[in-house]
């Protein structure tokens, strides 16, 4: 593992955060996480597009170009020698005396790290159990912000219940939104369902790849429509998606077995197609 901060490569345990960095004190910043397959950044453009959108929504000045960000990604890959891994970066509003309103004339801070990561193929083959829990987050879940307390508490509740992931639902409408660090899908009568894009979920890059690239190429049907936990528990198949998990089958939800308790056929098709795409693009 290696890091990058303020223009130089650093060790991960180097102390770099200023006391009054607004990311540190307010969670005032955004992040992105990209997979590295075979020494290449998979779908970096889509991650950078989302990063720019998050920055715009938070009115954080954009001071890095795509070229610069890409160059820093590749300098970390090179310096670390990691060919299969995970690059995380965050941009905070900057450092200024602690005061809620935006400070003037501060420079956003970029920090980035790389760690090795392998696809969890064994887990992907058997699937995971998911916990059901109310979604307690704020109403701008479309921004990939550093504020992750709702997600952290949901994930921990899942782990306490011996589940891999928490699937959250908004209590007011009784509709599932997404996982604590993933998007959630079900398959019912050959139709793939997932929550539509709005302020209640993050527009996952893995989700976008499935919806825009893979599902059309496999002639499968997608319905972007919210559904209840009870509807999901009666689905034929379920799965979650994220940059690190790719397409991960879900075999139980809130204590109810999904389908026959094994990864579903359509889920496995999507899983294979996604891996194939990653392999093709990162040769
Ligand atoms: N939803 C949330 C809340 C997440 O934190 C993540 C990623 O970590 C995702 C969805 C999946 O997004 P992506 O496919 O871009 O990794």
C-alpha cells in the first residue's frame, strides 16, 4: 500500500491531515474508489465524471484536471507495483479556522491511496446474506460525500447479525433504496428491478455498467422502480453491486431465503459478463 498527498507519494501511516482540514472536522469532502485490474484503472472516466458531479453539488472548486487525476492514479500503480488493487481518493474543501460556512481562498486537499485487492470469487460463487434495516441517512445520498455514518452504522448492524451487507429501506414509503456500500437489485419473473436514480441512492458505477452496457447486450429487461422489502423477499434472485464486490449474489434478505438459496441464473450471467468486460478493458 502507498499513498499520495499534496503532490508527493507518502506511506499510508504518514501523518498528513491538518487539525482543521474540513474533511477531518465536518466530513466536508467527496471520495471515489476505483478498481485496478492488471495494472489498469477500470472505468476511470466514469469515476472521474461522478467525482466532478459530487464536487459541483458541494460547491467545492475543481482544481484538478482529468489528466492530472489519471496521472496520479498511474503514479501510485507504478510506485507500488500493485497490479490488482483498489485506489481510493478524497478531496476535501481545504483547511481553515473551524467555522461552518465555506471559507474563502482555501485550496481543496487531495489524498489518495492504493491497496492490493483480489476479486472475492469464492464468495461470489455462493452468495451472501443481507440484513434489512431502516435507511437513516440524509436526503443527498446521490453525492459521494465523506459523511458515511448512516452507512457505517447500517453495515455494523449487518455484521452484528452475521450478515455481509445491510440493505436499507426508507420507512416512510417502505421502499428499499440500496446497500450500505452497494446498489441492490432483484430479479422477478425474468425482470431485473432496481431503485431509480434520484437523491436517495448513489449512482453506482457498477450499476451504470450493468444498466448501460451489459443488460442491453444480453437482451435482459431492466425496470428502474422502487419496491418494498416484502416484495424483495419474494424475488427469484437478488444481488448487490459495487466496485469492489462486482456482482455479488444475495441468498437471503432479512432472514428470508431468496429463491432456492443459491445464486440465481440471471445474476450469474451478469456476474460473468461484468468480469469479462473488466478483463477485456484491462488487458
Ligand atoms: N451505494 C453506496 C452507498 C456505496 O457506498 C457504493 C460504493 O461503495 C455503491 C452504491 C456502489 O457504487 P460503485 O458501483 O460505484 O462502487
